[in-house]
C-alpha cells in the first residue's frame, strides 16, 4: 500500500478590492445575476458570470422547480449559455456569488458536483484551465483550474 497526498491550491483574498479589475467586474456581474435567480423554494439565490476569451461576460443564475431535480444551478446556466452562444471561445474565468435573506453569504459557496463536472468538461474541451472565483462577504477564494475542486475527475478519456 502507498499513501499519496494531493495538494489543493487556493488564493484567498480578504476583500473584492484586492482582486484585479477584470475579476472585480466579473464578481459584480455574478452578484447582479444572483438578484434575478428564480428560487421561490430555497430562497437561496446564486449567480455566476463567465469571462470568455473574446472578452464577453455571460451570466446566469439558479432556476428552481417544484420538482427539485428539474432545476439548474447558476454555474451550468451561465456555462451552457456561453458554450451555446460562443462555441469556439474558451472560458477563462467563472465567478460565483450567492445571497440569502441576509444578503451576500458570509462564506463562499462551492459549485456542486454536477457543476464541477461541467466545468471539467469545458476545460478538457478547450484544453484550458478555468479560474474559479468564489465570492462572499468574509473572503474571496480563487482557484486556478477545476482540478483543485475536483480531484479524480471523470474525463472523456475515462471512457476508453
């Protein structure tokens, strides 16, 4: 038996003001998108904004449904729309922000497993790591590549 260790790299910022200007704009776009979420059941609004290689910013938000599995997360809404509208432009960065009845959440929320898988597929598709920015009141986390959030990922080459 061998014991192996994996390293996850994350950059933590204390404030949005510490981020580069392009990241600040993306976080604000995610925050704005969260305000338009359709979340009548959870009352937990999530917004995502995707920066594409061509400079376009595409945003999305969570869309709930009374039959819960039929809803969709903000990350996939933004990512799928970006990939459908601009199929040849790689995704550079995605920012995710969430709010509840108290406003912007105090700690960053992380993409669910399905969203992580969709981000991984997009990285593989364009052969380009996606920066992931997770926003909150207390801190902002920035990951360089989805592999820092999804070790042991199921990738297309896993199909054989």
